[in-house]
C-alpha cells in the first residue's frame, strides 16, 4: 500500500506540468467516450462530427491537407475519415485538375443536414459537462488551453521542419 508521503514523493519527481498532462489526457478520453455515446444514434463518431464542422466553418470545401492541419491529424487518418463520410454521401472528393496531388473534400447537402441533426446532441453534452464550471472558469480554461495548444503546435511545427520528417 502506498503511503501519502510516497505519493507526494512520486508527484514531486514528475516534471512540472506532467500531472496536468495526465489529467488533460484522462479528461479528453472521458469526454471523447461520452460524446461517442451521445453521437451513436446519429451514426457519427466525434472525429467525423469534427471534420464536418471544420468543413462547414471553412466554407464547405477544403483540401485534405487543410483538414489535417485544422484537426491536427495525420494524412492517413484524414483519408480514413473522409472514406467513412463519403460512403453515406456526407462529403465528396473533388480532384484538382491543375494539381493531381491535391484532393478537395466538399461538404454535401446531406452532410450539412447530418451536422445540423447531430450538433444539438453534442451541444447538450458540452453544456452538461461544462456546467460544473462558472463562466469565468470556462473563460480561464479556454485561455489556458489555447496557450498550451499554441506552444504544442509551435513545437510540432519545429519537429516536422527538421530533416527526416
């Protein structure tokens, strides 16, 4: 059995921010799983809903590379997501005639309707989970997570710019 002193010693041995990363990861996983359950009746996964939202927010058509950057996902992940959304007709691929390496993804009318149908469930869940925080606490959380995301994105860009990537 671990004593309180041993637990404190273990915490002190961790790098600054490591315990918070663990908490962020657990929080993300719990929210992801409960969101997946909420979206199940709509036949959408959370990443699929996110992709549809990104498309709608950015005018309804983006390249797969732009989607990947917006979602912070690898190209093969975006390809698989687009495949799953294309099959039921929620998005369509448009091949660029001037640059055959570029593929555009367009939100279809059916995809817009599916997004409008599923968003209320996601919004209700966000509202419910967030109700444990005050509006000020939510603003502070947003500010702090934005700062962490920016720092992480800068590190990611630096890492990807190195030779070998």
